[in-house]
């Protein structure tokens, strides 16, 4: 019997996705783990993997269709099975090309019209035949770059590609749009030496309204948000306007922590170990000791999570993804380091697995590689707190009346005051500091 393949939820905020491309054809054999399709979500373009073996009997939604989470997109079964006629996709976009940016816009966010005020004709369509069998070669351009080209009014045919295999990508369109904007700008009128007399009209009446080009500083550009940046904007506004934040900072000496990291890395099992992994393990142990921090407010109720799922905030070129270390409380340090490294690598490569971006109960933002003394992060909706980790600095520390140099790191906990009080936050940071300054506890 045929098995339905449905649109999975690939991130905590995803409610629909756009089929960008199918990697398999109807009638083709597929196995577990095979990539079936590329899907544009509110965060990034991700791949859907198959959890079944068999024949791809039917593709129910074509490329370019917008599909809600849980809706059927394909059927997998045995060769020769009789199927019902394909259901018509209820969310398919019409027209020869699909604007992925506009399809996935969150409510209330509008893309800017093209600077020229004129719509740009779709590119890459086959040209009328000029002879027997003659046809123009399709332009190699990513869906995002194609959409940006329409938005900016840029003709991709005149853009130099820098993507793999001669493909036009986002940065190529943005560079072309920025160059065109500079050429369109007109200089502001030069000031004159004429005196304003009493009979002259007010200054505001003498000046015509400034054009967009005149208001824009030379060399500037207006860039519509990407899907990922739109999602960040919506979530951060929701966070800061609905969650009452408070902040608490602590510091810890990390000389012993750094020494233990270097010692452990000599063992094959700990080869991928970093300071960031040690901080994740310390946060997990602190959450186990103070479980109230691993909770959230939902519908005027306290939700206490049974598992500790750590979201690792990972910076990308134009935004961030948060791969999730599921059930981190059950992982020994070596396994945690290996899994965390693999998660971040998949996120940065743009190929996270199906559940990599869902289910975080507590996020960690680490800017350790940068010269940042301290900072505060924003609590993500559905969580009660987030930990911001600073860089490591050498400082003079006083102890027992004596001064000595030490490597110091600061941690700031941002918390939702609806579910976490100051005393609870202080208990968590005290536990975290104790573990970090006594790193042997990380091996427990």
C-alpha cells in the first residue's frame, strides 16, 4: 500500500514550505535517507529526506507549489500500484516562475517594489525557435537570485555569475543592483548665494520633495529582507514585545577549563572538543540542577520541559540558524562534542536534517572568538531563558587579599520574568560558575 510523504516541519516557526526542486522522478526507486526534494522554509532552503524505501509513485505537488505542514506532497509504494488521480495542489503558485520571497513572507511584511517602478519580465524562459530544433539555453540562476532580480529590476542576462558552475547567485544580483543605483543617483542642487528676502516664500515651499535617490547617501542600497531575515524580524519583535526580559551576568575563571580541554583533546574521542562544547555541557548540568530555567510560559501556564534540548545559535552570512542538540542531558561529553560539531556543520552548509532545527528548550549564543566582554541575547518564543557567552579575557583577580592574573569569561542570562525570578536566575548562574571553575564535574 502506498505511503504518504507529507510536508515536514523543518523549524519551530515553519507552517508552510515551497517546493523548490524535486531530486527524484516518478517511477524512480528511492531508499531511506535519500534526498527527495529541496524546500524553501522561513529560515532557509532545506532538503527533505525519505524515511521509506520503494518507488516514487506520484509527485502530488509540483515545483513552485506552497504546501502547508502536514499536507501530502508525494506517494511512495511498490511498482505497479494503482493510484487515485493526482490531487490538484491548493497552494500552487501560477505563472511560469515562482517568487519564493513573496510566497513565504510573514504577515505584515511587504517587499519593496522595483526601483524602476516597472515589473521585470521573467528570465530563463525558452525563446521562440529560430530554426528547426533551435532553442535558447536556459539561464543558470538560483531561485532567490531570480526573485531579487525582479525586485531590483536587474536583467540577469547582463550579470556576471560567481556561483558554482557559472550560476548567478544572490550576491551577483545585489552587486549589480548596487552599481545600477549609483548610476541612477542625481546630485543634490548646489547651494546658491542668493539672499532670501521678506517677500520670498518660506524655504520649505521653495524646495520640492526629495526623491528617494536624493535621500539615499551615495553608494547606499535598499535590500529587501530574505526569508531568513524576515523570520528573524518577526520572531524578535514578538519576543521583545511579549516577553518581559530581565538580565543577570556572572563571570568565571576558566584557566582550569582551558587546561582540561587541551588534555582531553589528546584522546581520540575528544578530538572535536572546543570551549563551546564545554560551556554547553556546563549549561546542561546547571539546567539539571535548576530545572525551572528549562521552562516557558504558554497560555498563562508554566510549561516545564522533560528533556534538555540545547539550541546552538549559529551565525550565517545573512542571519542565523539554531540547530538543536536533542536530549543533551543524556549525552556524555565526548558524544555531545561530536554531535554538536556535526549539527553546526550541517547548518552552515545549508543541509540540516529534518529535526535539526526544531524542539529547542534553551538557547546558547557564544561569541567567544570575538573580542566581546559581555552581551545579552533575546529569549526565543517558546523558551524561558537564553545564555549569552562572551570571549575570554585576561584580568587581574583578587583572592584572599592577593592579586593574580586569570583568564575570565562572562555569562549573561536573559530570562522571562513570567516564569523565572531573580533568585532562580542567580541559582542557575552560581551553579554554572561552580561547574566551569571545577571542570572535572563536566565528566560526571
